[in-house]
C-alpha cells in the first residue's frame, strides 16, 4: 500500500514565523497549505519557494477568526 503524504495547514504563513514553518515542513516532505488573510502576493511567493525546492504548496486566503472562511478554506 502506498503511504499517503501528510498535509500541513499553516495559518499566517505569508510571512515571519508562519513562513519559516511552512518552508521547513515542505522540506520535511509535507504538502503545505499556505494561508494568508491579506498578503496574497507574499503567500504566493512562499508557495513558489516551496515548489522551487521540490515541494507541494496550495495558497488559500481566509481569515481564521471567521468560521465561514475557515470552512471554505477546508473545502479547498
């Protein structure tokens, strides 16, 4: 049976500590969901960096303090 690759959802990963965590998890072999609230360009840069290093990344905008946005993010 083929093992399933794990996916990490990193909130606030467009900059700072969240960015560093997202990149590190990708380096460790996880798929990463790069979440942002307002910094879509920076989030796209993080995803591009992850992909350039051979990882998988999905960019999803959502305010994690708004339930409907979190639900939409989880459906993505």
